[in-house]
C-alpha cells in the first residue's frame, strides 16, 4: 500500500480555496499511484478558528463544501482530512475537532480528537467537545490503522515523569495489531519543537509496535507559525520519511517496502529560524490581503534584519524603507540606511522629523510648561516617527512592520504609539543575540547588511550620544534573563534577573498594545502569555 503525506497551507475559513487545494493534492497522490492520502488537522477549516466558531453559518458552509469535495474525489483512493464537525448531543461543547475518512461513493467515517489543549496559544475546550480514542481503529484496503489528532499523542510523561495530563488516553485504548498509527497535526513551530514531536511519536510507535505517520500543517495564522516537517517513523522510532519545513509538500511511502518518494535534508538552525519568520510575514500579508509593507530604517540592527526578512517574504518591489533623521541622529545612520536599502533593492524615502519636533515641543512648552530635557523629549521623537510611518500607511495602503525585539519588549524599552506602531512585529520573539545571528547569516554569501550596522553599538538616538546600554544591562546578560524569566518563569537569581523582573511585571500594559508578534519560542509575548496588567506580583 502506498500512502501520501499531503502537507498543505490552508486559509482559515476559505473553504472553497481549501477544498480545491485538497483536490489538487489528492490528484497528485493518484498520479503517484497511492491508495491513501493523509492531510493535516483542520485541513478544510484552517487552524485554529477560535471565536469564528461562534458563527454557525461558517461551520454550515464548511459542511456544504465538504459534501461537494466528496463528490469530486477521484476513484480508488482514500482520503483522511481534518475538519470541524457538529456535536449532535444537546450537552457538551457544540463541535468536534475531527478527522474524516472519505472515498468516492462511500459514506464518510469520522474520528474525533480526545485531548484538547488549553495551554500556551491553545484554547480548544472553549468550543470543542472531547472525543473517544477507543473508536479510532479502521481498515482500508486490507490494512489496519489507528487514528489520532495532534494532542492525542502528547500525554506521555517526559524523562522526569512530568505530563500535562493526569491520564494518557492511549493507555486506555485496547491495543490491537495494526499496520500504522496516523496522527493529523496542526503543531505550532518554535525553536526545538521537532525534538518534542519526535519524542511523543517514538513513544506512540513503541506502544503500538507499529510505524507512525505524523502529518503537520504548514503556514502561518496571525502570530502562530506552522512549520510542516511531516514525517514517518518505523516502529523502532527510526525516521523513514520527512517533508520539507515551511512549504507545502507531498511525499509518499510504501507501507510494505518502506520505500519513500523523497528524503529532505534537515535545515541548519539559523536557516530554520529565517524561514519561519519569512513564512510568518508572507502568510500574514497574503491571508489579510496586504500587498505592501514599509518600515523605518534607522541604520540599526533590528530594522536591517526586518527589512531583509520582508524582502525575502514579499520581494523588494513591495517593501519601502523610510529614513527619519531627527535632532540626535548621527549622520552615518541615514547613510547606512540608504546603503542597506540600495543593497536590497528597496525604495527609500527620507522624512526629516527635526522641524516637526521643534514645532510640537514649542507648543508643548507653551501649553504644559515643560522645562529641561526629559523622557517627554525622547518619546516625542519616537511618536513623531510613528506618526510619519503611519501617514505612509494611509497614503500607500501599506502595512508598517514594527522592529522591536523580545529583549526590548521585556524591559519596556519601547514607546507606545511610537516605535510600537505597526501591524506585525517579526522580531518580537527574538532576543538581541538572535537578531545579530540573523544579520550575520544574511551576510554569509556577501554583504547584504552593511557591516557597520552590525558593528556599531545599538541606540535609539533620542538624546545626544545615546546608547541602549545607558538604560539597559548588557544585551548578553539581558537576553539570558529574558529567556529565563519569560520562557521558563524561573525565580530571579542574578543581578540582571532581579533588575528585569519588576520591570517586566510593570510594563505588561505596553505588550497588551503591541502588534501581533511572530511566535518562534516556547513562550512568547502575545496570545500565549496571559499576564494581568493590574497586580502586585512585582518581584516574586
């Protein structure tokens, strides 16, 4: 039996688009003489719908397209795909997160996800009713399978015996001799996630003494990135098949001979991160209908890396850089920004904010009685930059990309309605060290980012001779503290951690107002972090 892994990028709630894509990949599987083709979790609806599920007509529309899909299937091939189905019972949540086994001329068979994650970015139990894994055995063309959906295989205790679930539902399933376990997933990406997937799939394969096929969604939805990277393991946990990461792919395995269509090499860690961010930007724009983006090019490292990612995602013709020289910018900042734009082939605009700054400051001095130089003066410049960049948004129907990184966001080193303006924050889950690593990676094959941008000390340039380290700890120490306190929630021990923790707690209000942040770590700012603004847990 030949089985195809169909790793696709659906668009949330565009059921006709998703249906046509499914049919396209089914036909590719037919051309490869496959007997069965397996798609990811929520293939037809897209993942995750969240409160779109409050709109019953959307689910009804999906059901209509599902019925049409079955009619249009080619003959002699089975299809396993994910979708949202209605819960017919009067009690419980209104829907199931389901997989359907469908074939031309046959009645569909449905299987429902049992474990419903509620941690991090997940909140499935809000609308989804739990299924029953004991009903998930099925036969197809003489072979026997057991079907699971994403979280269903994630209850295995880790090496320390820890598990997010009190009971593993797989341990309550009566084991039968099977030919393969199938898992449909929509597993969000973060650095190091693949090792976790391999662990739970290896445990599942060993438990059933059978190979396992792990079919993962690819694409980005808001701030969440799905990296694909689908694979098949044999019963001993050896990887037989891999799909590409961060792009749609179809691959085939022969269940009898274990021969595979294509083997894809593992990506270098920094290239994996780059592709994740590029996919996040591209899909955010394509799935919201945004054609063009722009950003302020300061001659600094963060804006340089965002520009490089944006060009990779959308092409240089759809990216504009804007220089915003003010009263305290070093002359080389504008020169470096122009050089960067030239290297990347993007259009570059210059708007002097000095005259605006003087005019507004004069009005504020007269009306509010300001004296001396203070944070008011610094933030005024940052907000004039934001005002100018948002004016370009209005003029050109272009989305502003925000350039702040995770270390800055954690320490509150950002200005509301200034450098936090924008529709998407590509670097908001990266430490400063990761930003520099990406910059050096871009220059590996030749200078894309002017070397002086990488070498010069970072500065917001909002006061004379300002450097970031005038206000912040050294970035090496700050990055470590951010990773430890935000991603691991550990107690503050080092001097930098003790400095950062109260700052982190009292600046939560800023992050509530940040644009969507592309998630590439285990615990990012944004949807997965639900810290309150009003509390007194400042230093605990």
